[in-house]
C-alpha cells in the first residue's frame, strides 16, 4: 500500500501516473481523494532543461511598471529593452540566449522556468534590480 508521503509527493510534483501504483482494491472501491492530490502541473513542466529569454532590467519597481504599461500598449519588447534596460544585453534587445538551471539568480530563474512561452513576466526583484522577462522558447 502506498504511503501518505507517496501521495503527497505525487501531488507536489505533478506526477500524472500515480494512480498506476494504487492497489486494485482502491480503484474498485472508488476511494475519494481530495482535490489537493490531483496534479497541478504537467510532467513536461518538470522536464524543461533550458529556457531562451529576453529581459529588461531597471533600478526600481515604479520604472518597471511604467515600462510594462508601454509593453501592454504594444511597444516592441526589443525596442523597450534598448531604450530602458540598464543591462549590457540591452544592445541585443535584452536577449539572454539559452540558459539552464543554476546559471541565473534564483528569483530570475524561477520566473523564467515557470513562465509561459511568449508571456511577459514581472516585475521580478533580484539583487540587480527589477526585471521584466519574456520567455522566448523552452526545451
């Protein structure tokens, strides 16, 4: 019989095949499992090894929100990066290229790896300032 820890691990990691390990008895008797046991994320989410992203780095949250408003109104991300970002990557439109886990500061990495492709995330605060992050691709 699977332990309570096994169910908790499945719920937290989003494993979708946990029901294969349940004894036939539980399946036959339709045991009710609380909503918290159901997967929250697909398995593909945990398989992302690298992310390609662009970012805009500014010194304060107010400036980040101002830039985010301009992006929401249709300003091109690369153009905004060239104009507002204080990072050297601004010359290339904020493009950071591909990076894996452990290569960026934790707050930035978490946002980039959890963000949806094509969406603009942020502002994300790090020790460098506030970032607006655009996830370009994942693999």
